[in-house]
């Protein structure tokens, strides 16, 4: 996809909005920095670091009404310089990428809900997606995105950024119920089918005296398009092999001729989330408690074979002749699998004033994988050799415990022009994966003897401090530092091999300088050092599955980054316009390299360090309500990005190549027209240029399984308020039915119908 659609989006944004600043009234030249909200928002509570060190954006529940938001990750799908790789509604592998951190560098983005971590620092790539489903879209009040590791409050896991989700506690009796259905007709190769899903949500809450109570249940069930396509790209000359029809001959993502003979079939996902929240006010203090229990199942049990033999029957394995080409279907290519996962999240928080202008903010979370078990067969049940056997992957002792204690003041040492925040952080992550021999797929029976095991713990302790000083009516300075001690322990590489403990320390300084001339312009330069330590999967997870295996590296060094951001911002009536120029130089980049092993018939993944990756980028953002005094609200952003490998001693041939999954251009446009007090209509556009999936940058074929395609998705939604208590909505994502792949296929045209009552 070329740049014509992007050009149209930019012209529309500039022509409709850039002149709006001329109508802005001049501000008092004596305006104080503390009176300026950098993110251009006044309707949510920002993080304490936001006005001083880090560029950010935010979106509220009211603003997100125009988005087809079935799940919480939909809230941020139009935000600048980011992408959530949600392949279908209910996808547990909705990884997130921000700026110079790709969607598979999941350990570089932090996601919090009311201070509790949802980021999954146990695994990375598709398995490392934030646990989005632990928060319902309907309970969310606002979402804030903070870009880069410029605040000492956050670890190097914020190299990409931080997503802060704020949910509400009831202030009076309330009842909420919502139901929605979604439908996608998917066409590609041998699939032409309509896939349906639905969601039901109900909550009840009340405030009795000083106690706020909230209880909710969210049920989501959906069937996706096929996630994976099966092919053979080692074609030969047939001899006496059977002649078949139904297959598709085309190039694979690297331009090699291949025969596609099947797909994984639809993936069925069912999620039930039950949540209880309690708030207790003790004068000026607020205590919060959260309990969330999730039961999730997913299954891929209807693979499709496109191959039809001479007798008119479907063929599932063997060597075949298709239009004069010899290709092979392995018995394991079209196997079936299912997963059952049950998790428990507990969170507790306490915040309030300590006296003398100081406030205390504490958060503790405990996450436990009660059950996470995946079963996969050796062959398809239609095979004559099928006996229900295969492999079981079981997460035994897996979860985390975190603690954050922060104290802050806006009157440091009696100086009203100084602020200060300091705190302590502790986290303990543990991962254990055991393998078993599956004896009966239908009943889930497996042998009690562990056939493989790997896992271990990581423990982080950190102390930080950040001091801000407005030393002039127009100038301010922020200095921060974070000291971290990291430990890997209890490591096991296999049934017979233990991993030695290792300890590392890191010191990360931060600095930010801001200038406000007093004419609605803001300027800010931020510089931050950040270390991102290896996570449990990268260190320990050695696992063999039916369709592949992974190899960890316990000797990995922490990623070491220097990040810079220069912001130019203009405040507008009911909005802002901003340009960010940013740069990142990261050493010891931990990258997952996957190759296909023809002998084993599956992928082999290894974690390897890249010596250095350099990223430069420019963001243009404009957000404005009531454009030209109309009833239209607009949000537009475009990011130009250049992310390249600048050093790689183990493979110099890739130096100068683009980092995988890093498009050169991203852009979003979101418009809402408030027709009247009952009707709203919205339109959105999401654009990304194509990128590579491999370090050698040789995967250049588009619109095929494995490709990282460019795309332009157009979305629509109409909301109608039936009464003060009820509303209905109709929406369409990907209106033009664009076909594109992010290795797996993006959804094609999807329809939404929803109705809700609130009283």
C-alpha cells in the first residue's frame, strides 16, 4: 500500500484544523507552569510525572463512545505512535507496540489498571500481551498513554511507554447492562465464512456511607477467522504421487513459490470475568480493593484442508501432485489444540495526605495462574493414524507479586516552586512450564510423568526520586534517578539442568527542561537512561511443542537505552497541537529470532542480542473539540519513524536493515459529529505502511500469511440515546473490507450492534 491514502488524511487534518489556532485568545504572560496541562486534557487525573517529563495523550469514556470498543484495548487504537495487534475480538495475544518498540517487544510497554500491572513480564512476543481482559471496557473511566522512559517512577520496561487505565467506583446506586453482537465475513483462499461473536456485561454498584461497592460480570464469546495458513515451499517434480485439486499456488512472504494446502480453521475464544471492587473513605484517605477472576478457554479444532483427491475426498497428509508440482503435507500440519486458563488478580491500594503537604500512594498486586493448560494432538482427527495422543503444556507455579510505595509533595522543603516524588518498588515474577505426554485429547488425560520442564524467578527492587523546580515563571527543571537491583534465581533449563543465580544493578538518570513563553506555546526537552532487564521466558523457557520449540538464554544482558524527546506544543481552544521529535539508541536489544526446522517440521525460536538499534521519529498530533465552533470533535496524529540495526557483531549482514514490525508511517484520524443531544456519528481511519517481519528484510511479498502488510482501515459508528437510561449503537470496522496480514490476518469487515441500559 502506498502513501496516497495517508496524504489524503494529512491534508484533511491540516486543512480542517491547523488554522484553528489563529482564533486562540492570548494568555496572561505571567502564566505559571503548574497551570498548564501538557497532555491537553483537564478531565482526568494525570500521573504525577506527566506535566514535567513525558509527552502523553488521554481519552475518556465519553470520547470513546464513538469507537467500536468491544474490549478495553479498543480505547487506544487511534492514539499516536502505537498499535495493538488484536487479531480478533477476544484475542488473548493482543500485543502492544509504541514508538521504537515493536508489537513483539512486549516487555518494553507497561499497562496499569488503577495502579495494578496488567503487563505480562513473564513472557514476550504473542504470549506476552497485557492481560487486557481483566478490565471491562464498560467500567473504564479514562485511559492515558505516556510515551518513553522519562520519569523515574517507571522502570526500563517503559522504553516504549506506559498505558494507565482508570476505572470508576460508584458514588451512588447504579445498574449497568450491555449486550452486543459482532459479525465478520472472511474470505481468503479456501475460507469463505461468516464468523459471529457476542458480549454480555452486567454490573451493580452503590455507595453506602464511606463504602463504595462494585460487582460485575463480563462474558465474551467469539469465533475468529483462521489464524494460520499451512503451506509447503520446498516444491519438487512429482513422480507417481496422486494428483489433487483445491490447493493454491502463490509466493510465500519471502517470494518463494509455495503451495498453500490448508489453514488452522476458526479459533473459538470464551472469556468470563467476574470482578469485585471495594472503596473505603477514611476522611481524606481512600483504600481500594480489587478481586478479578477470569476463566478463559480457546480452541482450534476445525482445521481446513483444501486438498481434494481423485475420489473427491479431503486429503490430510502425504505427498501430492498439484498442477505438476510435488508438495508434502505433514500429518502434524493440521492438528488440533485447545487451552483452558484460570487466573486470579488481587489488588489493594491506599492513598491520602500524610501532613505538611505530603501524600502517600501505595499499590500492591498479586496475580496467580490457577490453571493454564494447553493440549495439542500429533495429527488431525480425520487421519487414520489418529489416536488422541499428543503433548500437554502446563503452567505450574506461575504469577507475580508487586508492591509500590510513593510519597510526593508540591511544596518541597517549604518551596512552592518545587515538587518532589520518591518511592520504592518490588516485584517477584515466577514461571514454570511442565510438559506431559497426552494420552486422550477428548478427555484431557495425560501421563503423570513430567517429560520436560523449565522456569525460574526474577526479583526486582528499586528506589527512585524525582525533583522538579520552576526556577522562573517561564522555565522549569526536573531531575530524576532510579536505582535497581535485579536477581534471577531458581532457574531450571530442563529436567537435569539447573541455572545459576545472577544479580545485576542499574542506575538510570533522567532530566527534563521546560519553557513556557506565555503565548500558549510549550517547549520541553526530556532525556532518559533506561535499562530493560530480561524476563522469565527469555531467561528460562525451553519448551518443545507439536508445532515448534523455543530456546532461552540465561546469559542475556539487560537492554541499555538512551531516549530523547523534544516537544513543541500549542494550546488551542478545547484542544492542542503538538510535534514530538524523538530518538532512541538501545544496546543489547533482546530479539526473538525464529527459523523453520524442516527436519522437526516446526519453528525454532531463540533469544539473541542485537548490539545496537537506533530509532528516530517525528509525531504530529492535533486534538480539538468543536472544530470551527461546530459540533465536530477531531483527533489526528501521524508518526514518521526510522528504526534501524546499527550494530550486530553476530550477523553484520543485517546492519543498516530496518527493525522488523516497525512501519515507517503510522497515522490515525478520528472524527465525531454530535448531531443533537440524542445522535452521535463517528468515523475513524487507521493507517500503517508495510514493514518487515525478519531481520534480513527479505520478506517482501504482501497480502500473504507471514507478511507484515501496510493497511488503511476505515471505521464507522452511530450512537442513539433512546432515553436517559438506554442507548443503541451500530458500527462497522474496516468498512472497505481491506485484506491485510500482520503475519496472521487482520480482521476483514466487521459489524457491531450493541444496546445498553444505565441507571
